[in-house]
């Protein structure tokens, strides 16, 4: 079944992949890998709230599983960006989403310090939170770890 999920993912058939993952969860409901994969598939088909719910449920099964921690941080940050760009977010709500996203990414980095994507996203969050020192430090680490990452427009590394 796992191979079928991977095949469906490559084919862009994410809802069908979700159906198989739900079947796998019926057999193994405490498996954080399956919850993580389900979250990724829901996100891929634009069902962000279902994705976050799946990741939260996986986090309840294993609060130390690095992929879930990263994806909770990244998807929460993506949600902030979407709502902010749509002007559907008050300042307090926005700050709370940024805080949650940063917390998940920091815990991910405690377990996986070489995750360049986590450093990159955390740098963006710190920049939006006006914490330039931490933003610069995490961006430098991300760029050192992965040369294919690009500096965001207008970003200055000192």
C-alpha cells in the first residue's frame, strides 16, 4: 500500500493517496509516519486544515518525530502567509500563528539541526517578527547548508 501511495503522489492523485493512508491508519492508528504522509497529501490537494489536523494527530502519537514537527511549522507558516496576503488576519492572530510555527520549527531543529529548510523558514518568521539578529543567523545557516536556496528579495546578509 505504501508503494501505491508513492505512485499516486508522483501522479498528482493526492486524494486517492489520502484514501489509502486512511486505510493504513485504521490498521496502525498510532503511526506518526502515516499521519505525516496524510498531512502532506492533504496539503498537496489544498486541504490545509485537514493537513494540519492530521499532523496534530501524528504529533499526539509521537511529539518528537522530526518530519511532523517540521511540517507543522511549515504548514502553519504557510497558513499565516495565505491569510496575511488575503488580509484576513488581525495582528494578534498573525503573531500567534508565527509564534506556533516558530515553536514547531525550533523543536524540529533540536532533533534535526541540519534541516536547512527549517532554518530558512525560521529565518523568514524571525524577519516578520522583527528579530533581525535571529533571522540573519538562521538564514546564514540555511544558505551554508544548501547552496540551492535563494535569499528572499530585499534580504541583506551581514
